[in-house]
């Protein structure tokens, strides 16, 4: 265990009392060494301190952290994945507070170091416990569960089983013929990093939050309530999903419900980006608000003009998340009409979605949207496209392309976006999704594991033309509560150079060390991945060539040089 040592008093200061201990520690973050002081004595911290300093009350057992607003009590709870909730003020992704050793620790410590066994033991304890544990373990008081509250519904009422007076009410299973394993492990990724590189991922998935959500009844629908009251808005979304247009799609109704109920088990508040009064800062995207438009408002008619004008668009089946061959706009239109009439879609059909429909002059280009990005020096923009989804569509966690930001304008429908930042930790967890078909079990597993979740809830009745830009390779998962559309433009801009560098560092390690030698897929699938990588290099090289001599150009040149080395050493896979 880390031992605190006496430090000599600074010149000009009176000697510290004999019970006062202080030591200086440091770690490397983003190429810079971060220093912090650890003090230990009875009572509150002494002095102003500086960002990241730690203090431990030797009599009261309290831990303090020096944040941007001064000394604050440390958060001694844990996240659902077993990591301490308290992060370093400036290196929040990389360093978390280890109470036992009185020091900031890297994620590697918790996943492959001495802390791994302790973290896994904590997760195992949560699987059988009914109350959350703190760090260190503190017995939580037992409180009775609130009574079951009925919600008015036109559906036939089915009696709800009484709830036994224990701290946690049992959750009624979801009626489904699909076997659901919400914590199935993902493909293992061998750790390759050092203490400061954080190139490692957990070897086993975490369990959901220890406290199960309570249930309320809406006719024959039993709905979970959030573990954290701050996430009550998710309960409204769950009710909307299981009773609205998305409920007409039998398969997706069950899957979406599992996803939303998983979010309800989170013990910490989930950040909602566009809620009234919410903080505009985001780790996953830039929020621009209402987009500037100089032409007519977008409409399904203009969207259909674009769809019928395009001969090479691909249709995706939301049931399987695979591309459908030999389907047309007529098939998509038929599914659209069935849902509009309130006709249920069974398990044997298809729920079609259309992505990347090129906008045309007679279609959505006529709306004349003005993006906040200027195509030219330091920026390259792709052509405007439209995506069209039907009620019940679910896109599982994924990233668009490799290393490109995406400017989005939501103009129709009710949709939620679950978004995670492209940190190295998250990129490592997502590696297996680059070459596998999405499934519900892996989606739930990723929702529980990925860090720093943020949510956008978009309703065209109040969020028409709402615009934002996903950071390069931001991971996202979308649920369409109604039929919906959004426009998109791929963006390569030097303002996102730091994010792009992280993504390319990951890709240049993953391709030669995992994809090529170890991933058992056909050459055509590998060719598709390499085509995405090659397009990324070409587009960013265009940005590089337009830049004058500057620091950004030097950084980008180094990144592209590493990418060129990967392309030169990779076999020439042929795609069909």
C-alpha cells in the first residue's frame, strides 16, 4: 500500500506539526507530466492547494480533491463498470482515485494491474447484493420501495404481483421469444499498453448497477423506474417506446425496451445534451442549435425526390443490421405505409432504413442549408446526404467511417442518440464491432462498458433543424421512436485534429497487429475496412496539402506518414 512520507517545510514557512504528512506524486498525461500533492492529517485540508491535489482526513476517514472550485469531498462511489467515480480534474479519462492507496491510478491499474482482482471482486459482490457499495465499503441503509403506481392506459389491465418489502423490487421479465443475455462478453482484446498508455480493456464485462430499478404498472406493461432519480426522463422515453409507433415493430419493441431499461440501471446521472437548462459543453459533439437555412423547409417529398433519383443507395434491415440486396424504394415505401396505417410488423418481415441518400438540386439541396464549416484551407467537406429511418429502427453502437467528424441536421421525427467520445479506452472496446454483425447482447455490453455516455433527445416538434457535429469517430447508437430523417456531411477539419490523432493512433496499431494477422474474416471484409482507412488518409491529405506551414501541418504530416506505412505494409485485399 502507498505510504505517505514527511516532506520538509517550504522556505519561509513554519514547520508542519508532527502529525502532518505530505508527499508529491506525478503521472504522464498527453505527453506532459502532471504533479500533485497528497496530504494527510486530521480535519479539513490546509491551504489553497492546486488542481488535482489530494487530502485525507486521518481521523474522519474523508477524502478531499482540489478541483476548479476549490477543495471538495471526493466521490467515493463506483461506476457500473467497477471503476471509481472520482476522476482527476484535468485527466478525467485517464486517472481515477484509489482510496486504498491514496493516489490517482490509471485504467491499466484497474484492468491489468494490482487493482484488477479487487475490481472484479467488487463486481462479483454487486451481482448478488441488493444495495450499492462505496469505496471503501460502507453499509447502505435499507429503505422501503415506493408503492407501485398505476398509469392510466387504454390497454387492458392485468393485476400486478405484490412487491415484497425488501430494498429492491423485482423487475418483471420482458415477454420475448428472443433469448437475451445483457452481459455477454465481447471479443477479448489483448492488453498492449503500459501504465500510462491505457491500451487495455477489461477481460470480463461488468455487471449492471447493483440496485435494480423499481417497477410501475401501465396496464399490462410493467416499466422500470430509474435507480437515480435524475434519470427520470428515461422512464418517459421507455413508456413512449413501448406505446408509440415503435411498438408496432414486434422485434424492435423488445430490443429497444432492453436498451432503455439498461440505461435506467445507471447509478450516476446520464448527461442529456439538449435538455432545457443543460450545460452546452460536450465530450462527444459540438452543439450548434438551429441550423441556418436559406431555402424551403425540408419535407418527405423532397426526400423522396432524392431517393428516386439515386440508383446506388443501399437499404439496411434494422432487424439484422445488414445490407439488403434486391430491394427498392417501393419496398421501403410499402413498409412506410403499413406503419403509417398502424399495421404491426411481425418478425418475418424487414424493417428497412436508407442511409447516405445523396441530396439533389430538386431535392434537399434546394433547402440551402449553411454549415458552420468552410470548405477550403484546413477543412474538407463531403457531399450532403440524407438518412431515412422508420419507427422502431435501431442502429447499434458504431462509428461512421474512420476518423471523420459528421455534421448532422435533424429535421424530422423523434429520435434519441446515445453517444460516447472516441477515447482510446472506448476505441479498444469497439474494435470487434469493426468486423462483426451487431447483436443486442453486444450492444448492452457496450452500453455498460463504454465511458462518458451522453444523450441527445430530438423531437422535430421542438428541435426542427437541430444541428450538431459528432467528433471524429464518435461512437453512437440511435433509436427511432417515429419515422425520421437527418442530413449529414462528413467533415475533416483541423479543429478536430487532436481527436483525429487519437483515432489514427488506434487504427495504425489495430490494423497491422490485430486485423491483418489475427482476425478470421474473408478478404472482402478486410478490403472494406482498408477502403475506409484509405479514404480517410486521402481526405485528410487534401486538408494537409491546403495548409500553410504551421504546427497543425506538422502534426498532420506525422499522422499521415504513419498511415502510409500501414497501407504500404498491408496486403492488397480485393473487394468485390
